[in-house]
């Protein structure tokens, strides 16, 4: 085990109620109060699956993840904003769409392959950038990368990951796409892009939906319930503000406060400027309107990810699957349009494809897999979603992606 991996493992132990006593002893952390977190109970509930392969759908992995994670970490992952209408809408809107299956089509074989920027992928399902994966499992982003490698899945790495882009790309077996948070400081943006490009990342994904901190109440509430001493890993509130980014591997050598990172003054000029220095592909993540899609085309971006940050940014109340059609219409097939938010089953993937998405990305589901069983859990999520999509394609009489058009679904 490398020194960094060992440190990461110890930090994880310190954060896990499963190992509260041991972790505290190793890492010098105040042990968790008795009864803190579901996992403090010795015996797992009998209905939890005991291995990744036993999971029948992604929700089986969610149950294990919730059982294993301490309240604050579960809350960080699960949270939406305000009353969480947008978080719910993302999932519920899929249920309002129904399939219009065609019969008497030869569906002996299905072909879910998709090509994005000249690279062919086995399925139109990618892993979203998700920050701080050490909070979920000691394998952190490397576990996700191992699963992405085994299944040849497109992986995006967060700017605020708990692993550097070089080690993640090495574990993935090829450079990942790099998600960039804008900052008010151009030198920082430049340094991050240069580092990602030096690691070979073929695409930069600029996230534009969080100009200020959002109102994450579930995260705040569950953090209060967590009796562990969070300062051991995160520092005091003051330190957290001033060193949050400096402690992330992608910011080694860069000092930046949380406020500076939010870049609330950012405009399309920034996108234009970023376009100017980005050698590879540039995508915008977080667009939800036709107006912004049109601006993005003018700015010369190569792709769009329709996203509301998994209901973690503004409380719009609108599901991304419902934002997708207007973006797709504005883009008119000129660049790939990916989408994320609420994708939990193969039928959801199918519905997004029918509404014009080139591919979908999943966020929480693979984190559930990671938290539950490390890389094996992430792999299981990918396997399940792919199998569900393939089966849906067969049952709907659409054996290739090009067969999944608008008429393959309807709106209840
Ligand atoms: C715990 C967590 C951390 C996230 N971190 C980032 C991030 O660092 N950068 C980013 O662009 N999006 C981030 N997102 C948003 C995801 O990339 C994605 O938009 C969202 O999770 C998709 O919705 P889903 O979770 O319903 O699949 C995060 C989401 C979660 C749940």
C-alpha cells in the first residue's frame, strides 16, 4: 500500500462508524458516540445484500450504502436543496413517460454501442463527476476507475475529487474526462486545465450550475446528527473555509478559499476564454434551457450535459429529463447532448435516449455501489443498468440506438 493510499484508508476508517473504535485509535479521532449511524448496530438488517453480485437493482446497493455510511457522509451524497422538489422531480419525471413498444421486430441481438467524439463506448451510460469519494469508500475515485476500466465506461473526474487526475487515469487505463469548476482566478483555471491535459484528458467538462453555494438542508441536518468529531478530517469551520481546496489533490500547491471557487461573477466571456486555451474537447455541464444551448453553440463548445447537479443546485422543480428536449432541439444534432439526474434504471436510460440524449450519466447510483462494495459495487451498477437497457431495447422492439426515437415513448 502506498503512503497516500494508507493515509486515505486511515482517514476513511476515522470517518466510518463501522470501524469507529479502530479508526479512532489509528487516526487519533474521537470515537463515534454509541448508536451513531445505522452501521453502529452490530448486525446488518437481514434484507441487505451481502455482495455486489446479489444486488438485483441499484436500490439494493443504496440500502447497503446507507447502512454503512456515517450520517454526515450519507447526507452529503443524498442531499438535494430546499424542500428537494428538484431532486424528487428528476426521478419522478421518468415515471410519467411510458414506452410505446413495437412488436414483431427481430431483437435477437441488441447494439447499445455509442460513439462520442470518435471514441466508441459499449453503452451510452457514463459516470458523472462526483466529488470527495473518499467519504464513501477507501478505494475513493480509484475504485470507480477500476470499475470503469473493467466495463470500458466513460468516467468523469471531479475537480474536488479525493484523488489526482494522474492516478485515476492510470487506474482507469486511459485518461478520464476532467470536470472543471470555474474559479474567479484565471491562473487557477489555467493550472487545472494544463494539469488535466498533461495527464492526457481528452475532454474538459466545465460545470456552470453552482455560481454560489446552494442550500443543502438534508446534508446540514444529517451532519448535526453525526456525533463523530468531523474536525479530525475536515478541520475547524474556519480551516474548512480557507483550506478546503488546498487539501484536495488537484489543488496541490494552489491556495484558494471556498468563496473564490464559486466564481459568482462568471459569464460567457469565461467560456470563450476557456475555449481559447482548451486543446481538447470542451463541454458545458449544467445547461437546462434552449437559450443557453444556443449560446453554447455560439461559444464553440463541443458538447453539453443537461444537468441540474442532481437537484443540488437551484430548486427549479424541473426534472432534467424535461429540460432535455428543448436543449436537443436547439442543438439540432450539431454536438452531443448528454444528460444526468435521476437515472436509476435501464428504462430511464431508454427514455433519455428517446428524448434525444446521446448518452446519460449516473451520479448517486454508482456512489451507492462504491460505498456498498468498493469497485465491485460500481461495476455491478454498470452491469445492471446495461443489462436493463439491453432488455428494454429488446422488449420495446428497438434493437439499435438509432431505433430509439421520439415515438418510442409517450407522456402520461
Ligand atoms: C455527492 C455528489 C457530489 C457531486 N460532485 C460533483 C462535482 O464535483 N462536480 C460536478 O460537476 N457535479 C457533481 N455532482 C453532480 C453529478 O455530477 C450529477 O450531476 C448528479 O449526481 C446526477 O444526478 P443523480 O445523482 O441523480 O444521478 C455531484 C453529485 C453528488 C451526488
